[in-house]
C-alpha cells in the first residue's frame, strides 16, 4: 500500500507518498481500506516531531479515517467485511489501509457520505468525551468554545446547541464569527477582545458553565475569569503554551474545576477508554447527525498524496471545519 511518511521532522515538504508494508489485523483488530482521513492540529505537531505516537501505535500520521472493512482479526464479532465505517485512530490514517481496534470502529453516520465521514471520528469523540462526559454540560447551561470556527469548534457548537445549551464561541475574524452564528452560536466574541468581559455582558454577569479550550497556558487566566460559579474548564490543547500561573483563590471562590483531557493516548478498554467513547458517540451523536441537528463541516478535500498542501493550508489559517484527505 501507499502512505504518507515523514523523512525527518520539519515542514509540510517533509511528507512523502511512499510504498509501505500492508497492515495486518491482530487479535481484536480490523483492517480498513481507507477512503478518507482528515487533517488535525495534532498531525502538524507530529510532523514537526513534537507529538510522537503512543507506544505500539503506527508512526504514520492520521487520527481518524473512513472506509470499508477489509479484514477481521481473531475474536472480532462486531464489524463485518465490506461494512462502511469510520474509526478513531492512534495513528495510521494517512494511508490506503489501516489496522485499528474493533472497539474504535463505528458505522458511518446516517445520511453522511463515506468521504465526509472521514472527518468525524476525532471531532465527535473529542467533543463528546470532553464537553459531556467530563464537562457534564446540561440543557440550559452556558457553553463557551474557544476557536469556534475550527473542526472541533464547528462540531462543538452544534452538539451543545442540540443538548439545549446557550452557546458562546470565539473566533478571530468577522466572517468566522458569522459562520459560528450560522452554526447556532447565540453569542460570538472576537478573541482579540476581552473575552470574560464580553461574555459576562452577554450573560447578565453569569459567565460560562462549561468552557472547552485548546490554548492552554495563554488562555488560563481569561478562562478562569469567564467561568460561572461551579463552572468546569476542560483543556484539550496547548497551542498557547504549557505553563501558567493559576489563581487558586479565584478557582475556590467559584467552586470551579479544571480538567485536562487527552484522547490519543487513552486505553482502548475501560470506562474512560476509547471504545466506551466511540460507543457513546454512536448512541448519542449519530442520531443528532441523522436528524440534521449536527452537520459535518468540510472546508475542502485534497488527494492524500498531496497532504502537504492541506498541512500548509491549516497552518496558514482561515480553515473553517475540516480538511479531508481522499485516497480515490
């Protein structure tokens, strides 16, 4: 098969479409003939040498895919050969074939074509595990997503709205703010402005009950200021650095909580494992997609052998939703 390999850490030009050995389904695994994958921020970090795959995972970039089941490993009782599926991966998505634990394989969502499904597993599993399973977002609460026009953001806005929350989203340009509003955001805030002040103004000084943040250190103080009493801040990224001072007194006064959640390195099994998250997504998010409350947002598609172009586009900014990589 062919796959994207990285000769050495560096820019997009370090990626090559080259022939590599076919994957083999181990016990509890399936092999998928990949139709599409998608570009995530983590892929850029891995290409740069800053986000190595977990032990035992493929060193090929790619955290999600869609396609057709090609082979079953020993003990697999779920998917069948020929099924149209999508999957959450620890690596290996930028390839014509990938081996993945069967528990992380999901049926393609109802009404979604197989190419588009390639950009759903990572956002759906990230949002559901963080916003709902960890953040416990409930109907009537206020939810703030930082970076509302991103792949995660465009999905999170719609899921939170479908759950009955009041949704606030940040973005950095008028057109992206308008896109957030079109997707259901009740409140949109330019992230160059004073986010806590703007949010308090729009919520009668309440703030956000749940915040989903991808910036890390840079946004910590503002996120804490934006939290409502008993609020939950869930951090899923470090684009703004890894170290910051925390005002524990302010956190105590708000009875707030801060959770940092990774997805890629989780075990497959167990109550917080990737298998349980995938099952929850199929049970809860796929019906939202089926009835139109949540729509996949695709910025564009690029042939997988030209993945370098997609990486450069994401790095340049302005991408709304997901960039898909196709093998056909």
